[in-house]
C-alpha cells in the first residue's frame, strides 16, 4: 500500500464550492437523516482520497443505493477513519486544540454524536467549518450547540500499489 497526503486546498475549495449547494454527482440525504457526513466524505474525496470498496465496512459511494454506511453515517464514518488499515483515507482522534484544515469535527450530545463538520480554517485557535444539512461555510465552531466535540485528524490515504 502506498500512503499519501490529501490535498487540503482542493478539499477546502470543494467545501467552498458546494457548502450552499448540492453536487449533482451525489445524492442529497437532507430528508433522510441529514447530509452532513455525505458532504464531509465528498470534501475528503475531492482532496484525492481513493474509495475503499470493502463490503459493509468500507468507505465508498456509487449511488444513493450503493454506498458504504461510513460515507453517510456519523458513527460509521468515525469508526472507518480511525480503524482503517486498508485503501482509502485514515485518521486518528485528536484533541480539538490540534484541529487543522482538512480535519473533521463531530458534535456529540449525551446520547451520542450526531453531526459532522469539515474544518476549512483555524484562526486564533478557533476551528472554522463547512457543513451540510444546516449549510455553512467558514462558520466558527463556537457558534454550534453541543456537549462534546471530537476531532478526527485526517492523516492521509492509502492506495493499492501495483508492481512495475
């Protein structure tokens, strides 16, 4: 497996382009529980991540009816990112103070995590995010209501290497 960094600038540019719109290449899940993690996955994919087509536990999108739970589900996304040792993006949970552009913040209440946000900038130690469902771009994290927030630092991605 070849490990590589994602292009954060491309991911942030994608977030800026689509924060208040919907890319027609992807189904919108606004009326099916929310579109936040779908949008975050699109941002990461735009930065150069390859999809992981592992049935049940991968991270991929082919259509509204052929996708991994990790592409659109908050908890599934978290588990995939912090446990992935195969193809596709991977990361680790880190303290919010260590967040950087290209990372993902998930908001949590007493009964679990419910919302994924894509970090587009850090200014004066404050993460600024983009999101779908309640569409936003360059919104300060402190403007959200939550009990806890967890940050997934996206380290990079892996792709299968082909012998030469």
